[in-house]
């Protein structure tokens, strides 16, 4: 009984190692999605993704707006968590608005949302939403899995196939087949972007993790068999 528990534990640890590769990305994503996160205690640079109306507040008064200006889409600003009344505060200079604050006033975006900015400062190229452009983006993000047969793909995607069996099958491939199997397995473990399908970890790190897991389980299996 103890030996069986040990083997199951080893498999779980191996899986934790694989999924742990993407922890830093997932942690940052969770932090930036919540205005109340401690991540925003410090002023952070963000890029504005849509036009928003800022409010000018007079210092020393309870929610007295003395002006408003539009912060344009594409602007790079520094923001941080504000108070309960003023959700977002600014630091430094605000493009086409002016100083973020003085001893007389400060600018705020009062809504407790994060859907008006992104922490990625690079501007994405705008493309027309045509079938051609969508397919072009898709082809760049995905790996060609057609090098595998339908039976092989079904084996890797099936929920009834044990994870260890999928890993052994993946490790048995070479070249384009190996990369295609890696990609499918990454998707099974939620290690690909849900929108673009792009892998969130490198193939080399992923392969090292599943290879290490397979070796550990094989060693334990040999020990169990005596």
C-alpha cells in the first residue's frame, strides 16, 4: 500500500513541476486583473487601451471634482491603487493632461476596473478581422499537428488516456512528430494561451520536465517490481 502511494505521489510531483513552469505568468496575470491587489501599491507603467475620462480632484475636499480630461488610447502612464473613493491615482506627467498631482489637486480614474489598460507596453498591430488575417495569426501561433495520425491525436487528447501513457507516447517521437505531440500535451495541461494557442513555456523546458517525470516514475516502478 505504501509503495502504491509513493508512486502516485511521484506522478503528482512530476505534474506539479510541469505546471509550475507557468506560475510566474499566471501570478502576474492574477495580480493585474484585480484593482485591490498589492501589486498596485507601487506605481506601475501601463498602456491605455481605450479612451477614458479622468477626474481632477481638489485636495482637502471630499470628492469634489473640479475638472475632467480624456486620456487617449495608446498613452503610457504610471498608475497605482488609490483609495475607496478614487480607485486609480497617477504619478509623474499624464500625456496631454499635465502633472498627475500638485499640492492643490490630483487626477484620478474613479472606476475600480482594469479593462482600460494593459501592462504590455508594446502596441499590437491592428488588422482587419477577415478570415485571411485570422488564419494568418493562427498559423503563426499553432504547431502543425497533421504530422500525427488521427489515432495518435485521439490517443493524446482523450481524457481516458492516463497522463503517464501520454508522456511515454510523446517521448517516443522525434522531429516534427515530437513537437506536435508536445504541443497537444501542453494544451491538455493548460500551458497554451487560450486565445492564440501559443505555448506559454519553451519546448525545451517542457520536454525536460516530462522526461524527468517519466524517469522518476520508471525508477519507482522498477523498485515496486523488485
